[in-house]
C-alpha cells in the first residue's frame, strides 16, 4: 500500500474509500471510481451523512433530549459535482487484491471506428425523425 502524503496525486487514490464534505455540510463516504479536471467525482457504494436538528414536537414524541441528529442513507453509485466539494480525506485503502485483479484483465477484441458514410445522397448512421404526410414520425427500433 502506498503512503498518502501531500504529493499524492488524485490518480493514486482510485479505488480508495474517501470521506467528502460538501458546501451544504453533507458528508459522503464512497469508493472513488473516477474524477476529472473539475474535481467531479464518481463514487460507488456511497453513504450520505447529514446533521440535522429535530423539532421540539419530534423530541417530545421520542422522549429524547438530543436535538442534533445524524441522518445516514445509502446512495450507491453517484456523481458528485466538483464545485460542491469542500474537503476530502482518505477513509480506508482499496480492498485487498483489487489492483492485482484489475491488472490481470485481458484486452477485449472490440475495435472502435467512426461510422462510415455511404456514397451517394443517402446517409447511413444516426438519423433524425422521418418526415411523412402526418408530420414527424420517430424511426422504428
């Protein structure tokens, strides 16, 4: 496991479990899957934490003297906008063996190519709706 220092790059934190605080004081804990230049984050197995104050009526019903409550809910896979992020810290390292398992994956057979245009006036590929006498009709799937 690599040590986390001030010189650690974001790419080194992929698959680490991070704790993130947003500008509205919500906390998110999730496994970092991806990020970009704007610090937009893709997190998996995410949980959200919010600190709220209960109203007097709710406290009276439960006979509980704690007015501040931490609410927790499971969100799963989320995309967190970078301008919302205030701080983040490492919660835990990636699960054991994940880097080795990802390194052993084989390349697929697929090849990506642009769509070729047919010669002549008719184009093949992505098309919009077809004009008929009754207006626009979406193409059948």
